[in-house]
C-alpha cells in the first residue's frame, strides 16, 4: 500500500487527479482476477491489489476537498475511522469465513469490497454534481 500511495502522490503533483481512482480500482480488480486463475501469479495479484488499495485510499482522502465544502476535517476523520475499522474487523471476519469454507473466497471478497467502494464513490460524485448544479 505504501508503494501505491507514493505513486499516487507523484502523479497527483502532475495534476493527474481524476483518472487515479479509476486506475487504482482497476488494479484491485486485476489483482483479484490474477488470484483466481493461478497460484504462480498469486504474489503478483497481492502486489497489484496493494498498489491499487494505496492509491484509492489516498485518492478518496484528496477527493474530499473537491466534493465536500462543509466540515472538511470531520469528513476526512470519518473516512480514516472507517478505514481503520475495516482494517481491524474485516481480516478476522474473512479469516473466520475462510476457515469455514475456503481461502478461494478471497478474490470474491476483494471484488465485493471493490463494488462497495465503486458504488459509494459514484454515488458521492452524483450527489456532489447535483449539489453544484443547484
């Protein structure tokens, strides 16, 4: 994740803000699909997913400045709290689930989390565009 954040910040300095989130989401999806197909590329899938997660996290933190004008500090704080809650509770939850079933559920779990992120991001984008047009 640190590598993804570093690359994101390098690109953000060049003002490539808008496609970064989509590239990060695509990296997570590509990494999850790499984990599906072969055990030889499993490490590559983990690395690609980590790069994607790092850039998406940084992108969403920076995107708050453009989307939310009121209570900026509280909004960023809420994002960080949810990120830490996810890092605390989702690994044990998935570990319990994988213990009952199989570790092969991990790519599906990543794709489900990715879909939730995409739905929230595009919903926020639509709400902020509607708010700007009013």
